């Protein structure tokens, strides 16, 4: 996840730099274009992170449920109820 985020940010920075160097627009137009692209990139990154987090939680809950189903109670002296 960390490598993805770093790569994403580096790619966004390189893309923004290319836009600045290649675009023959005025400063104000260019700033608005860059803001829009950066905000879109941030939104896409957040959505990807949320989706990945959901998948991880789903996998965690599945493994926990599987583990709890497979686990049998152990007959330990402290776990027994007193007989009447």
C-alpha cells in the first residue's frame, strides 16, 4: 500500500510538471487545470485505498470466522462448570 501511494504521488507530480512545461495556457488557466487534475487524482487514490481497505477487512473477517469454526473448546480444568 505504501509503495502504491508513493508511486501514485510521484506519477502525479511528474504529470503536473509535464503539464506545466508543455501547456501554452495562461497562469490562471494552468493553475485551475492542475488543481482539477490533482483533486481528481487524490479522489481516485482515496477510492482505491478505501476499496483495498474493505477487501482487507473482508478477508480478515473471513479468516477469523474460519478460525473460530475450526477451533474446538479445550477441556481445561478452569473451563469446567462445577457439578451439582
